[in-house]
């Protein structure tokens, strides 16, 4: 069937990045879109791995021994100081700025993305994220902390936000039959970016290290250029569905009790945040992310302080009794634990999102909160038992649900608010991530420090922390339980939908079926799959040290 309507009428003035240029033509294989999204998400996912740069940068001036700034130096003076080394706490601000900007830019540019299309958003994301690394390299070379903050934090954060939401609306529309699986495939890349980027950064740092350089500036420059190229390839791989497309042989699920939350209409972007459903889902995401990122932010010290000597074959030796050599060995094992958590974070994004296609989004979120409450409550007991296997298994499942919360969210929002503005609505919902990225680690840090100050043994300081997170999840459980179908008064009228989308009401296939893994699709999947497998191999090789 030939495509009709707006799908073939491309204005001569439409640029190569415009939405009109990337409307799929007859015979297009929809399985080419997820690898394009993965190419972008695997790059921006390195935001989780930025910590690999902090320790080398903390001795960028001294090279072998850090040169401390004057004791009376302020943060403002350190932003411009060139003769002393930066503090790790000042460098971590880059990550905080990036996560906050992710949420803000996703919310601010979501509506624009729906109009401009994913290719333009992906291309700008490539320039911002990769360009942020390049600007960061200049900041390291000149030893100007403020340039690092602006490049990798501010500009890179905008790239994070645009890159993260760029494929959401497109994938939901390409896979109406598998919304959860489609978004899970792309968003799992964000969790896997550090799994690939961190070992790559280590290799490059070691390659470029010299008596006069710690190798970070050169590494940032190479990785920035690589990210620009890979993300642009992904952006130019995007295609959007013809207006009102649906695959042959598929029809929407029946309007019965089992699919009560799946709307048959669309809520306008300007109205979505006025509904209680938006804020209930916002708080559910905020609480799930706060709990998960709270654990992720202290994963390494938590394992070291709880199990201490038992990690290196010396059970019964507390953390404070370890000498420096032993602490280095324990930290190496804990690094494998962090890698294992990252692996489950990735796998959970695909597993839980795919499962949600069968059991529903609300039931999946019930699993996050219900199972999470049990595991968080039992984790201290596993620690007291001295069972590394049970403790690590509990943390891995918890982190899989942390990732699953992100990947299931776009499909949840599409079910509740419709697909017309789901990308923009998703962008606004991601402000919960930015808030949780501050609240979760801050709360964990405060509780940890208060207990250490009170003389609580290091092996026990995380008990109360985990119990507090149980309370977080209990409130999230209630928020999810209160989600109901959106009232009809918020639905766009049929004539409004037609005016907004300028499409006919009859669904058509436009010569594009459900697709299959043909030659081009297999090549596209190999291009993103091989780096993922390399990252998995490195992660498992490191993680196995926990148990041997």
C-alpha cells in the first residue's frame, strides 16, 4: 500500500535533520530503530562511569603525589586555581550537574522534540555530550575546574537529557504491540554505557599516561570525538512512523478490566501534569530511584565496611583493622561488586520492561516496591549472617528493579496518557530522576555520617539506612496503588487530535509490516551488541573476585 497524506509530502525546505525527512517509507524494517537508539544511549550511559576520571584528576598537577590547595581556599578560588590539585568532592559535582540538567533539559525540550523529531534531537545531543567531553579535555589541559563543570556537567547534561528522551516516543509508536520491550531495549543502553566506557577509559588513561600527564585530557578528547561520531550514526538511523501507522495483523488490546489502564485517547502535554496520575507516577519513580541510587552511590564502601576482611579470605577482621595493602585489595573486590550491580541494572531494564508487556505496568511497579521492601528489610540480616552470596544477590535484584523502573516508565506513561505526547510527558516525568539523584545519595550520606559520629560500628551503619529505604518503597507502593485511568475530561477531543496530528482517523500499515531480523537489521544489532558483550565480559571477570 502506498503511503498517503503527510507521510510522502516532504517540503523542499525541510533539512536533513527535520522530522519530515525521516518518515519511514514502504518496506522499512522497524527493528533498525532500537539499535539506533542503543547507539545513543550506550554513549550517554557513560555518565554512570565518570568516577573513573576523578582519582587521576585529583593528582593532575602533582602527577604522582597530589598538590593540596591552601587550607583556606574556597570553592570559588579552586574553580580557577592552576597550581594545586582538585578535590574529588569538587569533581563529583560534574555528575550532579549532569543529572540535574538531564531532568531539566528533558522537561524543557520534550515538547520541541515531538515537533522537531528524534534525528534533530539526537544530533544536538551528540554535539552536546561529545562536545562536553572535548571541552572537558580543554579544561583538564588548562587545569580550569569551571571549564570541566560547564563542559561535562552543564553542556553534557543537556546532551544527556536530549539523548535520553530522543527515541522514546518513536519506539512506543513503532512497537505498539511491545511498548515495554521496545523502550527497554533502548534504555538498557543507558545502564550499559559505563560498563563499556569505564574499561575503555582505563585503557586510554594507561595508554596516554606519562611523567607529565595523568592521561585524562587525552582520554576525554578521544572519547568525546568517538561519542560524537557514534551518536550521530544513531541519530541518522532514526525513522519515525507515518502518521496513524499500525502494523498489519495487530489491533489494540480490548477495553476490558485486564487492560483498564490503557487509554484509547491522548492527553495533551499541557494537561498531563494537571492530572493526579502524573504526580502519583512521578512520586513512585522518585521513591524507587531514591532507594536504588542511594544504594548505588555507596555500593563500594558498603560492601567493604560490612564484609571487610572476609572479602580477601580473612573473616572476622573488621574494616578498621585492615592495613593499607589489605584495603586496596578489598577495594578491588568491591569494584567488581559495583560492576555486577551495573550488569543487573542493565539486564533489569530489558527484563522488567518486557515482563510489563505481559503483566501490565502497574503490576510491574507493584513488584518493584513489594519485592524491594522484602529485600531491603532482609539485607541487614544477610549481612549479619556473613552471607556474601545472599547479600550480593539481594542488592543485584534491587538494582535490576532500579533500572526496570526507568525502562518501564515510558510504556506506563503511554498507557495512561496515550502516545501522542508521550516523549514530552516522559521528559517532564524525568525531573523525578534529577530530584532523586540529589535526595537519595544526600540522605544516605547524612545517615551514614551521623551513625559513624555516634560510634556505631561500620559493619552496622547501613542497617538503619536500608530500613529507611524500606519506608521510601512503602510510600511508593501506595502511590502506585492509587493510579487510576485518566478521567475523560482530560482526553483530547477527536477534532483536536485531528488538528494536532493532521491525520486521517483510519489506521493503515503504509506498506510497513512488523518487520524481522533481516541482513541490515542483524548488522545494526551486531554493531551495538559486540561492545555490550565486551563490557559484560569485563564486568563478569571483575565481579567473580567477590566469591573466590
